[in-house]
């Protein structure tokens, strides 16, 4: 109780919540993109289960994030996974409505959310761990409070995507951007990146272009096949 009454505790908690608000924007986009392929009655379940599981995963990741980021080629593999997810989410987009519309499964949506969050959260959890300053209570509380924030953001994104379809393309491009950033940030490329800092943005832009280009191509090919 004394810990929870101290000013340092509440300052640390506010820091963690604020960090999560700032860093959870791209995660909310991934969750919204994955959940929008589900029937309306399952979208809320996917958002809740995906967000809750992702936060639990972040807590576990915090313990090993620094060591994981030191492993060569791990972020390259993670970045490739994000590119794959971005292409898949964009190519699976279906403009058809009504009886002809095909829906995905709840399990597939939650799986996509978890894989994407796992890759995208490696850098984020380091910032959260620093704000927690070794306090497990702060870490768990801060991340738990962030669940409704992510759920609200994801729900809002789904509504915006339904009204403005271009947001789906922008969301996929964001996933590709983060994928390119993740790959070029790998420890094995650190010296190259220091010598050529412009590669950070070039790789991010290339990732976004790749996801949108290939996703759109596969989308058009699927429509022709139908």
C-alpha cells in the first residue's frame, strides 16, 4: 500500500499509460484490419481477445526484450513477417457486401493480431520497462489499463475503415512501413545503418510500397478469378 501511495508510483503509472497511448497506434490499426474480415458479431470478440492477449504477451516480452533485440537476424525475420501480414490483410479485403461476402475466422484474426503485436512490440516494451523502473506492479497495471485504450482505438478504426476504404490501404502501408523499419534496425545491420542513416527511411518506404503494390495485385487477381 505504501508503494501505491507514493508519488513516484503514480508518476511511473502515468508514464507507462502515456507511452502505451503513443505506441499503440500501429497496433490498433493491425487489430482493426484483422477484425474487419470477421462477421460483425465476432469483431468485438476478436478485438477484446486480441488486445488482452497482446498485452499479456507484452508483459512477458518485457523480461526478455533487450536480449531478443541483441540476437542477429531476428528483426529481419520479424520484419518479413510484418510484410507478409500486411500483404495478406490487404489482399483479403473484399468490397463485396451482403450474401456474397466471405468472412474470416475468429482464430485466424486473433492469431494475426498476436503475431503482428509480437514483432511490433519488441522496441515498445523497452520504453515501458524503463518507465516501470523494475516494478512488476507498475508494469502489469500500466499495460492492463492500456487494454481499453487499444480496444477503443481498434473499434474506432474499423468504423473509419468502413466509411473511408482508403484507410485500409493506408493501414496496410503502415504495417509495411514498420516492417521495413524493423528489418533495417536488425543488430547485424547496425554499422551499415550508422554509416547510411537514410537507409532507415528508404527501407520503411520500400516496405510500405511492397505491401500496397503486392496486396493490390493479389486483390485484383482474386477478383478476376471470381
